[in-house]
């Protein structure tokens, strides 16, 4: 038996996926391709993705007529993020005599060497991919060669297959456009009947606080939730005082710690998913990750305004050349009603009287505190501090 594992979010499955699988069935004489929809990642909002059961149902509809296709709910049943290495381990144990292949799109293929336990994956399956166009082909073959030098077996299809974008399909669904050229007709019908991908628009428009409160309640501990409300109040108060946009300050304050209670691995996963590379200094300080991951979440999933996104991004480290909104959120986090450190009163008074002095005081405190505890100090914090002392 020659069996391929084809994992993905399949949100929705489309003709590009089917064509890719079909091409490998022919090129590699595969007996079976197992479509494996991933579980919904913990940081995805319900309205942003079709439910796991719906993605599974679409895979089954799309492959019902294909004798070589099988759909597995193993990762969905397992729940949470699955590692490909674990899925392959289970599958190879279930079919110990089979030759295994792992099908990946070009975008995934190039990231393979950084996948968890890549060497084990490579030991269990031949790594297969297909170019998006002619330009891609040479690049993919070069990557394949490099992996082969590390002992992997690779296969790059010589010809490209049709590229279809799931993002584009979701946009089409939202706009009520006909998708039958890009997905199997039964999948198009299913998307219409289930009204999939139509909620995202509401998401984008709904700006009322209630909605953000629901999102926060689901993600934060009670204490962190209370802190977020206190920072929102404080940010609004400071915005009023310094002539900034009060609504934006409130929103930024509310959302600034949205990823703080998410476990660190998931924070890293979010960064990886959005292609955000963190510098070595950030990598060395896990307490900074929630700000970067939170900003990415706000930008890519909640579609929040960019000035709010950067206020969240820099609320922990600060940076040189901070905007008014960034300073307000930074100081609000330092002076919210729930803060209890020794100099909090002085900090509060300063933040209301002299923003620059308050920033300097806060940064001085942070730098000193980190140095005393022998923690690394992020360069952005140092730049923010230097800018203020040099201007004095
Ligand atoms: O999320 P909060 O607790 O409300 O506050 P925060 O986002 O300011 O996070 C504070 C933590 O971040 C605290 O443990 C100190 C740490 N921190 C702030 N700046 C730096 C830093 N840690 C390192 N390593 N480097 C920094 O520059
Ligand atoms: Fe924070
Ligand atoms: Fe905070």
C-alpha cells in the first residue's frame, strides 16, 4: 500500500486541493490519500473559521466520488493543536506495512525543516510538494535537495497545479458570489446552505464594547479581566487629558493583554502562523510574547485599527518615537486602579501632570527592576529610555 497524508485546515476544501491530491495519486501510484482536517486552533474565533465538523463534512462531500480518498477526523477528535509527527506516528502504526507520503503545498513545504521533530517526520514519510508556478519549481527542488542531504526523501511534482485561495473563497462566500468554478458543486451548496463565512463581516463592523468583553472573558482569568477594564478606564481618562482619541484609548486598554493568559506555546504558534519572526531579545523574554502575539491577533483576526495594534504591540517594552496613543496605553498599564507597587501614587500623579516625565520614570523603573532581577532588557526598552534621557 502507498498511502499519503494530506493535512490542512480545508476551510473550505476546494478544487486546488483535489487537483493536488489527484496529481500525486497519478505521479506516485498512490492507493490512498487521507485528508486530515486540522482541529480549530485555540486562538481562532468561531466566526473566522468554519467549525471543525463543517470542514470535515465539506471534505467528505468533496471526496465522496474519489475511490482513493479517505477523510479522517483523527486530529479534530484529538482537539487542540496536533503535531504532524504524532498524527504520522498513529497512522504508520495503524498501517505498518505501507509506504507513507506527506502531501504539502509549496508554502508549507518550505517550512518543513522547522516543524516539531522534523527528523522523525522525514523518517516516516516521503515529503511531497508541488510548485505554484515555474519560478517556484527551481526553488522547491533546491529546498528538497537540502532536506535530502539531511536524510529526508522528497518528491516535487514537475508541473504546477491550479492555485485556489481559501481566503478568496471565504470572501466570495461573504459577497454571495458563485463559487462553482473553484469548489465542487456539493461544497458550494453546503457553504450556501450553512451560511458559512458570512459572520466575519459582522465581526469587522461590530465595534461595540460588549463584543470585545465577551472575547476577553473567554480568554482571560477573572483577575486579568478586571485589570483590562481598569487599564481601559485609565487609558480613556489619560486620553481625555492629553487630547487623544478616547474611544481608541479605551479599546486599546481593554485589549492590551488579550493574549496574556494564553499559554506560551500557543503565543509562539500564533506568531508562527502569522509569519512573525521575533528577534533574539524577544525570544529570550517570554513575558514579552503576549504583546506581540496580542497585536498579531488584533490585526489579523479582529481587524483592529493599526494605531491600536501598535499600542498593544509596544505596551510592554515601549519603543523610541512612541505615538501619543502608545504612551497612553503604556502609562495606563502602569497606573491602572489595580496596580499596587510602592511608587504607584507618584507614578499616577506624574502621568497626569507630565507625560514625558512619567514615561521616563516608568522606563527607569522597568530598566532598574529588570537589571536587579538579572533579566534581559529588550533593546526597544533601552531605546525608549535613551530617547528620553538624551532629550532632557
Ligand atoms: O501584562 P502586564 O503584567 O499588565 O504588564 P506588562 O505587559 O508590562 O508585562 C510586564 C512584564 O514584562 C514584567 O514581568 C516585566 C516584563 N518586561 C517589561 N519590559 C521588559 C520586560 N522583560 C524583559 N525581559 N525585557 C523588557 O524590556
Ligand atoms: Fe501586558
Ligand atoms: Fe497589562
